[in-house]
C-alpha cells in the first residue's frame, strides 16, 4: 500500500508529458495570496504561451457577486519546488473581462513605469530584504516564546544559533533551498533581532522582476509554513513594546549610480525622495506608523533624513558607496507588508522620471 508521501512525490514524467501549473495571484486585501492548479498538455517556459484563466472575484473581495469573473494573465514562470519535475508556479495579475486591470492589480501600473524608455535605459536594480515573524498556529504568538509570556530581551537572537536563540530554522532553510530551486534570485537569509523573526533577501533583480520574485518567494514561504503547521506574519510590528518591528528594506541603484560619479546621482535621487516623503510613506505598507517610531533602528515616520551607515535614518548609504563614489542606497522605510510592485516602481518614478 502506498503512503500519502509516495503519492505526493509521484514522478509524472514516467507516464505523461502533461504538467501541473499553479496559478498564483494577490487577493483583495493586497497581501492574501491565492492559487489554484490546472493541467497543461506539456512543459511551458514562456508565460505568453500560457492560457489566461479566471476565478470568482466575489470570494476574494475583488468583484461583486452579480459580475464576479476576474481574469488571470500569466506574467512570470518559476519551477515548482513542491511538485517538482516540469511542473510550474505562475505569477499572474488580474483583469476585468474587458481587459482593464482591477483596482488591486498593482503590477499593471508598475509595468508601465518600468517600460518607460528612461527607466529601461537606467536598468534599475533592487535588493529587497523581507523580514517576517513565525507564529504558533493556535495562539498566534511568536515561535520559541513562552505561551502568553516573553523571552529574554533582544541581543542574542540576531544571527544567533542554538535552541534557545534560533526558532524555526528548518522552515527558513527549507524556504531558502525551495526558492533557489524555483529560480528566485534569493541572495541570503538571517535570523533577526526579535526572536522568532527572520529575513530573506531577493536580488539584485531588474525592474518588474523584483516584484515577481518577492511575491513568489512569499508564496513559497506561506506554503512551507502551511506544511509545518506554523503561521507567517508580515505585520510590521507584531509585538508591541521594546521589540523590533519588521520591514522590507529596499536597496536600489541605477546604471548612472553604478558608474563613476554615481554618488552625486545618488544624492540627487535622495533629495527627490525627501520631497515626496509623505507620498512614499502612504504607499509603503499598512500599520507602518507602529514600526517607524525613531526607535529600534528606524527613523520617525514624519521625519526624512539620510546618512552614511546610519540605521536610524530613512535612507542609508553604505560606507563602500561613499568611498568608491558610486553604488547604491537603502530605503529603510518600507514595511514588511509592502507591495513590491508599488514600492519599486514608485522609487524608480521618483528618482528617474520626476
């Protein structure tokens, strides 16, 4: 008699050329990932060759019941680390039957910005640092914390090792390898300052692909925590008090910034970001005011300041960038629940098009 795991791990290539494509999209809250699977006649590597599909938008908060059909447009393909073989994960965005992006489709507007000739010429690179917190499923309290109680103060947990400092490393490493398998340009992981909190980095990625890669990395993480019976939280301040929040620091450079003399371009770009500070903050994630307090390695939400190697600033420039006169900078304001399509395209728009 086969075990369930035997059936889950069946190699379909032994008996059929058909593959399974898992279509992934963002639901009505802007953070809830949804997905469903369909059978295709054979392997596909080009998203434009994939069929469009539809779903019931009234069940995701994206359409009324009397006109509930929302159309999925395939945009990016990744290898499926769960089904493996030739099976794929497909990042989609969402449209009305008439072909108009629905209000929660932030990718479409980002794609317009990233296709602008001035933006294309600058080849914008992004490195996204996604922080998250692992929670016990039934009590929604951080992994490794005494139920209803608190661990020792922050200090030993950041990049820490040991059973009393690192909680959930099996999930973190599983996610790391699954992302590499899928083709996500994941560049690293580390334990964070608050126990039960971790970070992974995606990039450097160019333009719209940074958003596609972060969203599929989030999807893979949610699927792994589902298997592990753990909840992943992207709340920017999951535990009130003297505990670090969770952000999604956005590292950014353009071709001009990476070339000799780029430091002057960086300073001009930072000045532009300062002029639109309120607009950026409004688009950088829900609940960010609980995180950006001026404490715990943040600048106050109402203050814009930048500095070299300053983790209490809105924008941090690295020592190497200052020394070499070229490089990149880090926007430390985005919350962990930010939409990467919104943040990356807004940074490009402000620094290149305005």
